[in-house]
């Protein structure tokens, strides 16, 4: 009796973590065949950024060395929204044995919201990859599946890396090498076919910042995007704010015609004000929320918008930052309350400057008074 699994996704683009998980699925489930299935349009996503043919081509390159993997164009040929229940029912009729459908821990938690979950479980067995408790409480989910669907799922321990399709796209926007994310063959295909090109803002940033700062910018975008949906923020506003937050980092304000620096602004904060000016006057940004997020990402200020707070925090805790206490701030960001994380970041900035006996900008102290002392009566 054969064992076959379906591994679906947008794969926009496919990356080495996809390949790693696929190889592990073949091994742990003792598969005779793994069908990698790019969606035409996922029920959970608005669209893909590349054509179906490009995604198919990249998948074939990524899995060319694995004889047990077949890249299928079934959902793409069907067009429309790719519903899992239709796919597994189609393949269940063709499989003489056991059919699995591979999901991640995040997908398992949302499974009850999928279309016709009972029909999916009637046609296949879910194989869930993730870490117990950290990604998902598997025991609780198994109890839920038993009580709700009278079914269970296969659990496979799997610790993934920070690699993602979003990371590949963001890094590529800014001209950073993504070989370590996609593998060499896929990266060469992306370059040759000019996929995931950046917009005019990304092109400006690529010309304005050195590679190290480009990587920082990419990481700020990725960090901010993690919270965008939870905070109810527009994704494109978040990307634009994070993309341009350091756009003036290496520009001498004295050489920028028409720019007037407010009095009392310390050197480390100058690029924030200048960045807002360049975004507005040179790049044509008109959104006041985005401009504020750029202007105050270093200093903070009283009564900040959620977007401004997000860019302030993301700039402080992105994965390239390395200072005492940053891990605690990251833990608050990813696992705790965002507002609390913002306040802790603001406190960290003020205390860091005071400990170094450096000048603390008045606007930053005003923000501290507003958010920290105002709410909790704390003293610096």
C-alpha cells in the first residue's frame, strides 16, 4: 500500500525551508511520493506576486534532485480559489493507499475555519509539522479534533528557521543576495526573469544606503510586518514606513536645499527629520501617518500613532540589533503585549542614553513623560 502526501502553498518563491520540510516529510512519513502543489489562489491570500508558470518553474528547479517529489499543476490548471477539500478529494480517488496533507502548526490551529474541514479529513490524514507548545499545543488540538471531527492527525516535531518567502521578496527588493534563502538555482531564475523587483522607493534606498544598512532596513520591514495584521495596520503603509525610515541616514542635511533642521535636535536624530523631508519632497509621499513614522522613529514623541510606535519598536529590536536587553524586548514583542513592548523600548532608549551620559532629546523625554511617567508615575 503506497503512502503519498500533498504539500501545498503559494511558494512565492519556494525557499530552502520548503525543501527541508519536504525532505523530512518523505523521511518521517516513509512516503513513496510527495506531491508539491502550488496554489492558483489561496483562500487566505489576496494574490501571488509572480505568475503560476514562474512559481512552477522555480519549484521544479528546487526539487530537481529529489526523485520522490512531483511538482503538480493541478490547482493552477483549475484556476480560481484553491480549496483544500477539492484537491484532497481529487487525489484520494487516485491513491491506492494512504494520503496525507501537510500543514504547519499555525495552519492546524486555524483548520476549523477552513472550508469543509470534515470532508478534508474524510479524504486524507493531516500531517502537522511544528514544535509542541512553542508553535502549538498539540495535545489540546488532538482533543479538539477527536471531539469535533472524530479524527486525529500525525504530529512531526520540526524546528524551522526564520527563512520565509516574505524574507526572500523583501531582501530581493533591496538588491540583497538571497542565495542562502532560495538556493542558487532559484535565485538565478529570479534574477534572470527580474522577479520581485522593488518599487521606486526601494530603488532610492538601494542607491542611498550601504549593504549593512540595507540589511537593517529589510529586517525592520520584516519585523514590522509580523505585527501589522494584529495591530490592524495597512500592510503597504507599514512596508513604506519601514522602507524609508533610514532613507536620509547618509545624507548631509546641509546639502539639502530647503530643509530646515529644528533647534536642539541631536546628531543621531537628524536623519529622521531629514528622512521625512526627503520622503515628502523628493519621493512624493503624502500620507501623514507614514511621514510621522519616519520622522519620529528615532526620538519618539507624545501621542504617537500605532504605525509610528511599530516602526520605533521594529527599528530597535530587528534581528541584527545586539545589545544587552534586546532579547527581552523581542520576547515582549513576539509573545507579549505590543503597547507594553513599546513602553519598554522607550524606557530602554532613555536609560541607555543616560547611562552613557549622552544628551537626551527633549522630544524623547516628553514621550517618556507621556507614556511612562504619565501611566505609571515612574521616575527616570
